[in-house]
C-alpha cells in the first residue's frame, strides 16, 4: 500500500493491531501470545531459504512430462515379462475376470487366499473400458493397453514427485531426479510391471510426494493403500511420515488417528471385495505375512539366493547411481553444515527428510537382504527413493565445490560425465535385454497372429490337416515360465473353408521342472469359479502330475532349442517328420554364457561372440490326427 508521499507503508501483523476495548461489565480478554511459526514455515528448500533465491537450473515442466511419458510408454510396449509370478498370479486371474477363464495358482485357492482381488479389479478397470469402447479389439491389444496405462500411472506419479522435489528440496535436485530416474534400467522395467511390488512403488512414491508437501493424512492413506492393497511389507517405507509426525511434530495421537482411519477404511474395502470372491471372510495381507514370516516353509521354497543376488541386481539396475545415492547423506551433510553453521537449531529440520528417506531405504535393504527368498521385484518399492538419493548426491557434488571453493567448474563436468556414463550403460542394458530375451513375447505374438488368421487365409497351413476336432491345443514344456498370458491365446480358430471354428487352449507337457504348475480355473461364472476349492493343489511347491498332457495331443508347441537335451526335454525341432518351425528367433543361454559383462550389457560384436545362443521356436505339428 502506498503512503501519502508514495513511500511504502508498513502493514502491521494481525497480532500487532490494537484490540478494541471490551464491553462495559466484561473482563478484558487475555492478551494474544504470538504463535510459534509452524514447522512448514521454517523448512524451505534443502540449501536455500525460498524459491526466489534458488538459482539452480531446473527442467521445464512440459519437457519433463513428455520425456517421462515417452520412456515409460516404450517400457510398456517393448519389455517382456521377466517373472512368471506376474503372468500366473496377475495376468491370468485378470483374464479370468474379463473372460471367465484362465490359469489358477494355489495362492488363489480359497484354502490359502494369499492374493487380493481388489488389486486385480483396479487394474482390470482400464481393460474393461477398452473392451467397451473398442469391442473389436483383440485380447493382445488389451494386454498392451493395460501395460501402457500402468506406464502412464508411473509416469504421472514421477512427474508429480519431480514437481514436489523441485519445490521442496531444490530445482537442481528435481532436474537430476527426472534424468536419473529415466535412465535407470530398474525403473524402466518396473514402470509397466503388473505386480503388487510395482503398485507399492507407485503408491509409496505418491505418499513420499504428499509427505514432502506436509499432506500427512493423504501420505498415511496412500501408504496404507500400498501396504494393504499392494504388498504388506511396503509399510516399512512409511517410516518418514511416522518419524516426522511422532518425533518432530510430536503429534502421536494425530498419527494414530490418521493410521486407524486410513487402515480401517482400506481394510474394510479389501475384505469386502475378497470375501465376495473367496466366499468367506478373508484378510489377504494377514495371510501373506503369516505364510512368509510364520510358516515353516514359506520363505525358502522359491528363489533362495545369497546376499550377492541383490547386490548384482542393484548394480545392473542402477550401476553408478548407487555411488551417488550412497554418498548423498555425507556429501549433503558437509554442505548443509557449512551453509547453516550459524543458523538456529530449527533450521536442521530442512535436512531431516533426507535422513528419514535414507533410513527407510537402509531398513528395507537390511530386511530383504536377510530373507532367504530373493527376487528382483522385491526391490521395486525403493527404486524412486534410490533415484532421489542419487539426485541429491549428484547435486551435493556441485554444491560442495561451490561452497568450499567459490566456484563449480569441475563438479559440473563430473555431473555431466556421470549422467553420460549412466545413460550409455542404460542404453546398453536395455538393448541387451531386448535383443537377448524378447523372443518369448514376440513368439507368442506371432502365434497369436497365426491363430487369429482365418484358416483359408493362412498360406502356410494345410487346410486338410489341423483344427477339425473342435479343439486346437497349444502346449509348453520347459518354457512354461515364459508364457506371456492367455491374452495371447485367441478364443477360437476359424476355418472359412468348412465354416467351422475350434476352441484354442493352452496345456503343459512334462519337463524337468518338478514344482507345482497352475491349473485352469473351474468352468462356470464368477464368483462360483473363484469360490470353488481346486483339487490337486498344495502350498509346498510339490509336483502335481495331473497338470500334464501328452505331447501327442498338441497341435502347436512353444520350445527353446538348446544343446541341453534330456528324455523329458528333447530337441523337438529336430523331429522334422512331426514338427515344423513357423517362427523362430535367437535367445541368450545364460548358463552357457560365462562372461557376465557381455551377457548383461550390449557391447557391439563382443556380446554376440562371447555369448551362447539358442533358438526360440513356434512349432506346428505336421501329422494329421484328431484330439480325442
């Protein structure tokens, strides 16, 4: 407000304005005591007090969202399924929800009830929209459509987190976060994965952003969604909001209130959905924890690995970013202490978020390194936190040189050098995985196209031979764990010449694998088929011979040709009297490629020369017969 002579007049604080006298006969009101400024007013950014003096160069929001979504959509379109758990525990049950048929694992038996249908229902929502809006879309189109939606969800959460990090911690840290997250192989593979650990990664990243914005109730709510709908162990990553509310803000009962409201609300919805599908009261998070923690066989039946397994996976997925993430706390601490050595004590609260985040990552690694059952997907939830810590560490290098030497000449080159090196490793890793391991998803897509073509239009098929029994059987043996899902199996094959169609089904033939395989859901309608307790199921990974059919009853066979031949895993393609290959592609044989560097990262020429390769085949039977 301008004064009479154009000078700026000082506007008094409301606490400084004179109070009107009390009415006659009433005692005077007590004097107002100025309130202590809230923590949010003190915190500011990590190294600067407010937005106006943060001169670090950020990233324009439009470019950030375009880059994020482009890379994430590429993940949805061009990555394969690396974990059979994703296929049989998520894609198959969702196929059942949409088409009333699919494969059922023991976890979905009402006798065990380890998997929640609420997560499946949430992910199936975009699939139902696609079916409704584009009724002629093929099932394989639904598959890729859902993966793109999952990639978009991850991308938008990353963009939100980038905006929050820029505002709360610094423009340079936000810019580094976007770049380092995009060039991380781990984030690339996890972004479109249909797994509870990937869902927990998304929800915990959202909860992290809300916590940094002081939206504590919403942060607790999304942490509860992550743990109850996604994966119970992800509750560990709610540590930052717990520590701040209880020890920094001293709001213990408010936190308890938030936790009870969020947990009970989510748990009630979860129990209602699962009780409907299982036909009895079910709390799936409790069943998961009981099986994995308190059962005598849960943690050590599948994927028992040494501690080095996670060390190797972290390096493959984050490589040199692990160094900047590991040094984020000490480097930023030195810079922070130098900048604020004469500040009041409450300015240390700016540094607490970094300590809390690093502490939750460390706790997660300790817990899962000690577990005998190790899988790469168990690390998904901490991936955004690793990217953030790496971004802070890289930014601290620049601030360190500037703070102690008054310039940032060499550190800028170091930062650019690290990002360039990480980008080259990212591209090398992504290309190698695509080149070496993408044959299964391409092979099943080729079979889908082959089966979807009307028989009279399929030039390479003898119309006098196949599909006249009313059933076309596709089989897998040792390659069962690379099956992409029933979304790649058309419902019918059509013969225009005879005006007939045959039902297509997938079945297993015996191989050297001796664990339990899934079996088709009971035929019928939902929820009867989900409430029925399947026979020949067990939770101890014991082989069930009833899963197998004779290879003589198979019209098509998916197989990997390798030098390792056994009576149960013969080289089918060599039997040219019975089988012909209608599609093939090379596939890396990991157990015959001892050079870890050249099989993990693409090095021109050397990766081909130093690695052993098999051939992935889609085989079609030549002989004429009927399935009885």
